[in-house]
C-alpha cells in the first residue's frame, strides 16, 4: 500500500476558522478558540487520511519573488487581522506540541512550498493530500498521486474533476488563467477575454506560445484582443504557476506523523 503525505495549508484553515468566530468579542478568547478548533480539525484530518507523513505549511511574512517581478501582486487584498497575525507563531507551537510538523520558509509563499512537497511525494509514488480551498492547487491534479481536499465543504478533487469545473485539463489551467486572469491575486488576464472565449481559444491551441504562433487563425475580434499581450500572458502564467522545485533542505522522513 502506497504511503501518504498530508499537507495542510495552515493560513487557509486558520483564517476561515477565525472568521467563523467573529461574534466573539474577546480577542484573546477568539484566538484560543481558533487554536482549539484548528487542533480538532487537524486531528479529524489525520484520522480521515491516516497519513504516514504530515505537515502544516505557513506563508512567510515578507514579500516573495512574485512581488519582485510584479509589484501589484495581491495589491488591495484585505490584510490579515493584526491579532491573528501576531498569534501565528503560537499556532505553530501548539500544532507541533500536538505532533503536527510545521513548515515556514522566509521569502516563500506556502503555495510554492506545498506544491514542492506534493510533487516530491508524488515522484516517490506517495499519495499527497493537499488540504486547502485555494483553487491554485488544482493545476497539480494532473498528477494522479496528488489530490486536493476542501475541509469545509468536505469535498475531494482529483484529475477527473478538473475538466468539469474549468472546461480544460489540469495541465492547461495555467494557460487558461494567463488568459482570463486571477482577480484574487490581482494577476491580469487579457482584456475582453473571459472563461468562454478562453476555452474556445485553448480548444484550438493549448498553450500561450501555440496561441500566438497561430494568431491569424482566430477571428478578427480575438486577434485584436490578443494583440500586444503576449508578454503579459507569459508573465501572468509565470505568476500563477506554482514552484515545484523549492530547495527545502530536509527529507520527507522529517515529516513522519506520530
């Protein structure tokens, strides 16, 4: 039986649990309750997936490579509550105390660390379960060893689910998002190209390079929309593409779940 790695998007889980307790007026009590409920969630997930390895991954506090190549990245997003931000180190301590290893690396978003861990596990024919509601991870589902799970909706997603949701295969998602953009992270698409048009384009040419190489085959309206946007599409695709080769500095065996 294949071994498995449970990867939990720490902030994704914590922020949603914290938001659900907005009626709690005592800020310290709200933090404590969020910690308690988070531990309950981790234990439930561990029982559900029975992983051989497990890790809770956190974002670093500073800017990342995406901000360096595109300063507008995530510009305008609602910032995290300061009280919660200050408590994150304590969350990690409590998680470790309850036998859940935690990972945070300066200069890296959790998304890239999670993607690297999942792909590393998959290369070793190990099932990788990513617990997050973040749509960005669906690009990894082209690998049959990688699955995504939404703890709040109690739904799991795999390679077969992607076309029904987006209309393209998982490996085409980064090119799809390069065309339509990603408003959540303030990543631009091509003005005037929405999901329906993007699907029509990708049905004829499945990458940004192929689309522009066959530019003249598209209707005049689409040609005008695409004109002058090649570099932007390439930039947008690089921004939405998760890194899978981050140097972690440790072996997966360090994440053994007790």
